C-alpha cells in the first residue's frame, strides 16, 4: 500500500512539473530541451575523451 501511494505521488509530482514546464515556457520549451541535450552531449564527450586517454 505504501509503495502504491509513493508511486502515485511521484506520478502526480512529475505531471505537475511537466505541465509547469510547458505552461511557462510554451514554444521556447523545445529550445530549452535542445540546449540541455547539447550541454549533456558535450559533457559526455569530454568524459569519454578523458577515458580514452587513460592507459
């Protein structure tokens, strides 16, 4: 019962955050998602390059 309530609560919280994101950013939300994806890809690229340099 406790797990079901926690899962339901987590779903509601995620839905509210998603609604707020799209409500307040509107069409700019796609630009924000693209920028976040680009930053994450650059960070992962640096991490992988460092791993390749290690012997």
